[in-house]
C-alpha cells in the first residue's frame, strides 16, 4: 500500500470546509439521479446528462436535495427564487422567536415611598413586556440582622404586581442580599404581538408606512440557577443607592 503524503493526511485528518449549500447543475457528479419535477411529480431514475438537459430545456436548475440517497434525489427548480423564499421564511421565524429576559431591580430595605413607586413602575413595565424580574434586596450593616424587613418589602411588591406577575422563585437569603424572581403572566410572544400592533397603529396615525417590528434579544448563554426555561439575563436596570 502506498504511503499517504503529508498534505493528504492533513486533509483527511482535519477535513475540508463543509458547505451548507446543496450541489446544483454541473456540480452534481453522479452517473444518475432520482429526478423530481418542479411541481413535485416523480420523473424516475434518469442519467445525470438527461437530468441536466431537462433542466436546461425548462430554464430551471437541477438541485440535489437528498445526496445520501441511492441514487441521490435531485429536483428541478428555480434555485435563486428558492433561496430567497427560504431566507424570508428564516427571517420571519427569527422575528417571531421569543426569548424571555431576566431583568434585575435592586432595592434597599428602608426605601422611601417615592423610590418604591418608581421602581415598582419599572417592574410593571418589565412584566408587561413578558420578561422575568429578579428583585434583590441589599442589606448593609445592622440591616443584616433584620431580614424580615426585606421579606416584607418583597411580599408587598409581589402583591402590588400580582395581576401582571407571580412569584416564580420565593424570597431567599443570599449572603447580604435577599432575592426573589417574578415571572410574567403574559407570554413573551403575546407581548411582542401587542407591541407590533401598537407600533403599526402609531405609524398609521402619523401616516408613516413603516413595517411594525420589535427587536428580539438573542443570546447563547448558560441559564442561571434561578431560571426554569431558556432565558437571557439583562444588565441591571435600576440600582438603589
């Protein structure tokens, strides 16, 4: 047996670039294919030369759609149109994809009424948007000996927003902090749909012809121990001084 050259061994070991694009037309290098017509009809097994001839006569492309079949399956289609429609479907799927985000709100046990109402307003806004909210009570100095103050504040906040959210993670002491997580009663997808409808209504009122769209935050991060589904933890929005 002949020895493989170093360059050939490297190509075998490392592998070449893998293309996600299917082989089309002259790039399909097999003696015969199982041909599918443009409307999905089964033509049968034909030689690659006949398949390419039919594609040229129909002003279409010959696209290999099942390369591992024996023989491979190829279809007559307008490949440029197919790629465009696939890209539009993928874009629409991404637009409608919903990722729950964990927002964080920090409070002090002895927060004054005005600050409390301000921060509660932020929590309401987050829950309305279909996001989870991580509430952190920060204890300092002697406050650490009065954890009941933080628990009462968390219970009060949960009760004030109970129409919009529920306690998903009960208050728990974590060092000098006490943490609670509120989950939204409104699904993220529904919140996004409402936001798109509201934006479309505003555009119609101002005479603007702008596509209603909502930015979706996508991230590939490991879930935290407080999460129960695919979530993304957002930067802290409000920090109490």
